[in-house]
């Protein structure tokens, strides 16, 4: 802890860095350039008018802050600040966290501790001399390519950015391993490593079913690369998805509940590999957001190609079997992001769910979990900020959805590195590199669609490095059966843990509703997702209390 001019900075462990810009005050442009990076830690600027603090957006961290007796507390760890102002869990935030479909624009601004505030990525905190605080949004820098003649140049820039991102990550002498799931993104990592003539090992979690085609594609990719494959048990057999009580690995409790507990067993297996030297573990996180057709794509296309919009609108309604009277208004909708969030909360308060509109800012329906208590529903809607004032990350809904989801993937990568430091493994993904993100999102939206290829944008960037057949794959791996196997294994114990657990003690879960749902012979897929979220939050609360 360090104190300077009435400002207390609480630094977090595990090499979370704090940087103070002591030289002449930089320009607004220079500050915004730092916001767009992926360097970890809090950056502060102080002059005669007050204090500005932020965390670079792509670091996967968030800025938490509090003002206590005219002292400003800043950290990437909410728990560090809570320890200084009084560690009390925020029931409102925990209740909102139970809503797995809650818009990211809201969930990214929640702190699980009372008295501790959170700034979302791409927001700067300004505290004036009177200790009045407000947040300043910074727009992510995306420069869309408007000229068709510049598309090839854009593809070349994407290719260059990808290769530079991989090269930057392997510049040290650390050993390199690459996860091969059988999908396009992890395969692209492997082929880029080979193109850079870097030796590496390949890892994979076996599929639960012998009919899962991911295994076959993974074998084909590994055979093409002529590399030995290190296999681990299936994701489902080592899953923590329905575990509400286990301690976290090495006792490293994350800042917020994790949403990747289904793969935690596989991650632990990788972390248990003892290496004499440091290791870099490549993942495919972020590839879907950058290159796949996201839910709002049709909304973006009718604006990118206005002359073709009538034909595209009719085709969209026919392809998805949506009545024209419902599909056309969705495509023409111009509701702002903040207004959309306000409407979501009004619909939740009135009906317990929102309309299922795939073209909205937050695709799909938002609904209260079936076993959430009535008190928790009310608490979840009582937010410490005005959602109507939140600005989108981009005016284009597809780009906004991609950026929001990519920020979530960056947070997962940060959690992996914070929770498993003892393994001497650095988890990373080139698809979360800021330069790669800017290059990919600058390309026209129509390049995300192709009649025969998956992720055609990535295919064009990888031409010459990677076989076309991988992009022409027509099927995806199926993992639903693994989820059902995991819940059947843990069903009785999970009911006891949730019905008599910390969330029930806090009044956020209705034990009677839980027992009723568990009494059903067949659990719906929607309820399984609810249970995963409830388990993750219950486990986190038990570990911090």
C-alpha cells in the first residue's frame, strides 16, 4: 500500500502492476491509446485538477475503487479494497450475478462488495479536488474499411497482426503448448506456430462420446502437423460445473465467480504438468467473436448494404421462419443501447423476462432464474448506476456484441493466469491481441458469411498456412451429453449444497423451488445452465466468507 497526496493505492498480488505517469501530463489521445492496450494494472494520472485512473481494457482486469474519508482507493482487486473499507458482500450485485443472461453492459459494472465500485472496460475514473467521482467512457478504436478496394489490404493487415501476435507471445525461451480442440481457431494457432518454425506440444481433452467428430478432426490436424498428442480425460468427467463447495486450485480465489468451471478440470490437469521452465499455453479464446456470424449480423448487413436491404430482410425472415411483421421491425430498430438496457429491466420487473429478439443489442431473451427468490429478483434490479446513460462500445450492433464478448474472453484468460500462477504457465490467445481485434473488426460484416466455409475471414488470412478442409467442416462437436452425465453424477449433493448453502442463507435462492425442480425426472437444458451459474456463485461466496 502506498500513499501520495491523499490518494491511497492498493496494489494487488501476482504481479498486478500500478503505473503512475509522473512526467508532463500526456494528451487525451495518449491516455486513450493506453486504454486500448492489454498491459495489466492500474494507471493513474494526477494534476492540480484531480485524479484520473483506469485499467487498460484488454488486460482482462477491471478497475475497482472507493472513496473513504477523503482517501481514494484504487485496485484491480475488489477484495483488497473491501478489506480496507469493510468486507461486506453486496446482495444486490450477487442477485444480479445469478442471472446468467444478464446483459454484459450491466454485469461488467457490478462489484460483489458493498462500498466498492467497478468501472467497466473502456471507462476512466475521474476524481476532482472535492472527491466527486464520475466515469468517462472511451470509445474502442475501430476504423471500418469502407472502400472495397482496400479489403485485400485489410486481409493482409489481419494476417500480419495474427502472425505478429503469435510471434510476440513466443519471443521468450518458454516451452510452448497448444490446445487442439478440433475447431478452426485452435487449429489456426497450431499452423501459425508451425509457420514461425517454433517447436511445440499439442494437448487435447478427449470427447465423452466416440461419435463426437471433434476427436477425429483433432487427430487429422495433429497428423498433418506430425506432432505427438498429449490427451487428457473428457471435459465432462473432470467438470466442476455443478460443484458448489470445492476450494479453488492453490487457494487462489478469483475476483468474481468463474463461468468456465465446466473446463476447470482440464485446466487443472494442464496446470499439474510439472515443468522445469516456464510454459506458454495457447488457446482459441476470442476466435468465435472475431470471425463467426454473430446474432446481430443481419441488422448490420442491412446498414452496410442499404441497396440490398429489402431482399436481405425478406431472406432473413424466411431463413429463420420469422413473420415479416416481427422481423422487419427488428431489422429497422434504432433503439439506443442505454434505452435498450432500461427496457430490459422494465420487462424483467413486469414479466420476469424480455422478448427473444436476436437482433437486439443483447441477443436473445433475458429472464430470472426459476429458483431465484422473489426478494432476489427485486434486489437484482436495484442497480448502483443509471443503465440509460451507458454508451455502446460501437454504433454497429455486431461490432458491439463482438467487443463485449471479447472482453469477457480476456477476463477468462486473466482468471486462468491469476488462479494458476504456481504452474508457471501463461495462458494466452492471439485472438485477444488488441491489434488483431482492430484488424478483424475493421473488415466488412459481409465477410463473416460464406455458403461453404466457416469463418471465411480467418480462412483468407490463413491461406497458404492451413488446409481449406478445416474451414469447410460442416459439423460441430456435441457436448450436451457430457453436461447431463455431470449433473446426474452430482445431482443429490448439489441439491443439498444449494438448498442449504450460502445463497439460501442470504435469501437469494428459494429452497422450495429448487427441490421442486430437482424432483423432476428430466432436467431441462435451461435449468442446467441455471444450475451452473448458481453453483459458480455459491462456490465463490463460500470461498470468500
